[in-house]
């Protein structure tokens, strides 16, 4: 491990100073508390419209489009069988702190105080704590990115327990949401490309394809097998055609195809064209939407929507490509914290009030979020900091890639490029294949400030030539 560090770090880099076990314990407790502040302030973890879907997956043991039964089981386990949902927020926060610590350590920046300060700065300048404190798989998305980097580019610097833990967290994220699976597959392509580039440039950066590839392969194999064991169906979490169709509806493309080709045998939407809105969310969730007439979220609509997706792609490939590109960059810029957290989540309120134990219901309904004290004004104030920091850090990744390459810090240059591609990939998956929402990009946006901060400390040390 020490030889690996010597190969990849400049001579002026500072070795990690030893610290006692108690110091590290206090560091992790303080850092986790920082990432749980919204939940602690709220007196209950934050919830979203979709939270009810993950809980009811376990209560009903049935598949539902876009709602992973595995994240539902994670909530059940970490809440100790619906005893306290603070357990889920705590575990998500600890996972996040641990991976941040490993990122710092594997780039020669670790110290107890450094880890705490990093969490404080991220908690103040980004929306990280609003996702670690939330009962949603959104907080796992950036952890998948960090895990893929550590497994692919820092494998030799990790111990056996660390490798196993990182693998498990990445697998949890992949199993918890299909967007994580898609992002992980894209990052595998990035790792393979990096291996080729590193060889061409004769860089000292070490690249290991097999560890991150194994995580993705495990997810691809385990998801249908576990679904078969749990619900009797060997399938992936359903819902893909529905969300893609919703984005096309936003652009008016299916409406155009139906107007030009109907009537078409077996296509129910031909007779419901007047009830297809020009808004993806309204189509998917609106009470008067034609989606309700063709099967809604039962899965009955999937064949028809899948057919229409394919036909639209054949008929208007250039238009779809352009709108996908536009949606990707639109999503990349949408990084506001608090997207719809201040709304009334009726379905989630019903589940937590009527389907879970009484003490959970009382705690849930007594929380500030349910009392209307979590307002848009709060998030407007936070976003005066969070949005510009996210945008500046995104630009900073480009600068770090160039600086790191010139200064021989290929590890930081590679990390900057890796995170930049992850942000672009997430924007494509959520923007082009679904519909752009601030929540989708803000959940992962804190990775850029983390890398910028790491590079800033490395630059300062290099310039000072000391460990002060």
C-alpha cells in the first residue's frame, strides 16, 4: 500500500497522522450527526411521495413500477421492523461518512478533524444531509459512484473488510433503484475506457475492472433471482417503459404519432388522445389522465407504452435525440435542494398513519414536515448557497482534471473526470429517460464540491510543501 501511495503522490504529500480509536469514534459520531441534522430537526426522517411505495412493497410483498422491494426491506431492517425509522437515516448517514472517509484516506487526506470538517462543509454548502436524512434511495446514488471509484481505482489501498463493505453498499444502491443500476453500468464503461487511456498515457494510476464489474454483475443476477424467491417473478424492478413514455409525452411526441397513425389495433390510447396532457408528471399521476384507463401502475399498460416508445423512436429519431440531449443538460443544471419536500404527501401520510404501528404514526404526524413547518421559503434560502456551489464545483471539475494531470496527481485528475462523467450520466438517465427534476441531480451534486475540496487541500499542501 505504501509503495502505491509513493507512486501516485508527489513528494510533498503528507502521510496520515495516527489517531486513537476513541478519536475516530467521536469523529464518525459527529459526522453522522451532521448528516442527520434535518431528520433530528424534523424529529422524524424526511419523507417523499414515493416513500409509501417502498414501505408497502414489504407490507404487500408485490412488485410496483419504480419502487424497489429491496429498499423497502432496507427500511424494514434498519427501522428494526418498523420500530424507529431514525435507524434508516442513521445507517444511510454512517454509510456516507464511511465512504467519504475512505475517499479522503485513499487520497492521502485523512485525519479525524478533516473528515468532520468535510462533512460540515458539505452539510452547509450542499443538500447532502437532506438526502441522508430522507427515507428514499436517492441518498444511495452518490454512494454507488464513490464505491465504483474506490473499487475500480483504489482497490490496492483497501483492506478486505473495506472491499466487502464497499461492495455491499454499492450492491444495495444498485438493487434499490434502477437508475443506480443504469448509472453503474455506465461507470463500468468509464472504468474500461480509463484502463485503455492509462496504458496509452503510461500513467501511474491503477485501474481494476473486475471489482466494479463484479458488483454490477451481482446486481444483474441477484435482482431477478431474489424477486423470484420473494414474489414469484424472476424480473427486474418494473416501470422502465412508463417513465420513458412520460418523458416523450412531455415533448408531445406520442401525441403526434397517435394523431398520424390511429386507429391502430390494440392501442387503447388511440381512443383517449384528448386525455393525454402535454406534461409527463400529469400523464403519470393526474387523476383524469388516460394512463389510468389503460392499466396505470399495474403493469398492464407496459406492452402498449413499450410499443409506442419503439414506434416513436423509429418515426422521429432525430427529434427524440435532440430532446434527449436538451433534457440531459437541463437536468444537469437543476440542482435545487428540497424539491417537493414541502408538499403534502397524501399517500405517504396514509401509509404511515394507518398501516404502521401507532407509535410510528404519532411520531410521523408530530414531525415538522407533517405540521407544515418545512416550507419552500426554507429551501429558497438554502438554495442561495447550494445552487451556485453546485454549478461552480461542476466547472471546477474541469479545472482539476487539467491541473491534476499537469502536476502528476493523476488520481485527482482521474477522479474529477470520473465524477464529471457520473454527473452527466445521471443527468442523461434521469433527464432523457424520465423527466428533469431538481431532486434527481441535487442528490448527487455534492460529489463535485467534495472533489473540489480534496483538490484544494492537495494544491495547498503542494504549494506550502509542508503538512501544516
